[in-house]
């Protein structure tokens, strides 16, 4: 049975490598407790279903997002505009969908909300979970992105 970490790494690899040809290199996972994001653009997906609630957050450094989008769009974005933020949300949706598909193979069905995009240096994201958040950093050609996941078991009644 694949672990949650394996599912996250495989999902990021599937989406980023498929769209860009760049293979993201996962770093060492760690537990996050602070709300400050580890990049300039975050896409936050709420998750619910099969006895769980939680969130999956994809945070890009501006350099990382611009690198991905320069491959996708054929030219490098100049600013963090609406199109760039929409693309970040779509990438996060794709990663979240790939992750949810892997979870469903284990018999756990999760639904995802439309991602909320938060931008800015040092922005904060209030966790939707009481459980710890697992963070997995990735490196793409010298740039950084971080996936964070937390899942809480729903209380009965």
C-alpha cells in the first residue's frame, strides 16, 4: 500500500513532469506548525469525505511558478497577475486531483473545493486542521515549491 508521502510525491511528479518535462526533486518531509507560507503564491484546496476533512496546499516560489509557466505559455510572465494566479490554481487542482485519485485506489474518497489563491511575500495560511501538517519541499531546476497536507478524522455525531 502506498503511503501518503508516496502519493504526494507521485502526484507532483505526474503533473509537473507531464506539463513541463522537468522532474521535481522531493526533499525531506517535515512537520509544519507556523502559518507563514514558504513561497510567494499558495493555492489552498479544502478536502472532505470518507471520514476525513483537511487541506492540501501548493506553495510556489515566484521563480518556480514563472519557470513552469514559461514552459506552458512559451514566454516568462512579468508579474504575479491574474493569469499567473489562475494557472497556479489550476496546477494545484491537477496535483490535488492526482493525489485524490491515488487515495481512491486505497478506498478513501476525498472531494476538493475550488482552490483559494493567496499571494505575497510572507503571507499566512490558517490551517483548517487540528492535526499536524506534513510539508514536502520540491526543487525544480534550482527553484522551490512546497506541498502541505493535513487530514483530520471526522468525529462521529
